[in-house]
C-alpha cells in the first residue's frame, strides 16, 4: 500500500519558529522504493494523533530548500546507502542548505533512517559529520535497515516518526 504524501509537491513555507504549531520536516531520497517504504512508516508514526499538533511536511531531497529547513523545528532525514555513502540526492540537499542554514539552525533536533546497501555505517558516518558541522543534535537512534528487507522491520521507522513528533509537540526538543 502506498500512502498519499500531502504537501510533497506543494510549497508549505511560511511558518516560523514562533508559531505554536511546530513543523517537522521530513527530507528523503528514494529511487528503488525501499527507502520510500521506510518513509511511509515514518510518516504513519509522525502523524499519529497522540503526538499532538505537529505540521509534518515531506520533501524530496532534490526539492528541499534552505527556507524549508529554516521554517522547521525538527527534521527527519532518509536515504539509501549507495556505494557506502548517502544518496547523491541527500548530498545535494546538504550542499545547497549548509551555508544558508549554518548560523540559524544550531541545536535543531533530527532523526535519521537509512536503507543500507551494505551495513549503513558509511552513510550514517557521512551524514553525522555534516550535521555535526551544522550543529544539529540527534534525538533518536538512527534506524538502519540492511540486508533482506521485510515489512516487519518498519516498526522502528514508525517509532522514529513518533519520537520526533511527540518530542516537538511536548517541547522536549
């Protein structure tokens, strides 16, 4: 089953950090569909009504701007591991947003999910180096699914979405 992802194609910029409804930005890249299945599970968790009033905005990495990041109070990043590294799409995202966001997003809470082509550690390491430079802080253990992919593994993705959304809603992050 494929979930509709509202707002994916439309711009939903305009919220700022002072607004009461907090924005969770989910940035992902997927070409084969496995990472997209992980994304869909993350969104089910993040949009759980028990998580509170959170504006969950989804962007494909190649379509995400610095303004999208600046309007968010939290992020979840998703990527496949390609050749032991993050996807080119997510790397492009970081290349475009790094300097515009550098001095404005320090302390931004984030979570990470990776569809490991190998064991996922290469992609994780590369992403962690970049977000460390940005001053973002990890607030949940990364979800890395490597090897044979089974839908039963997606529960951790849902929990990642719930964790970020509930934490933002409660003001923990």
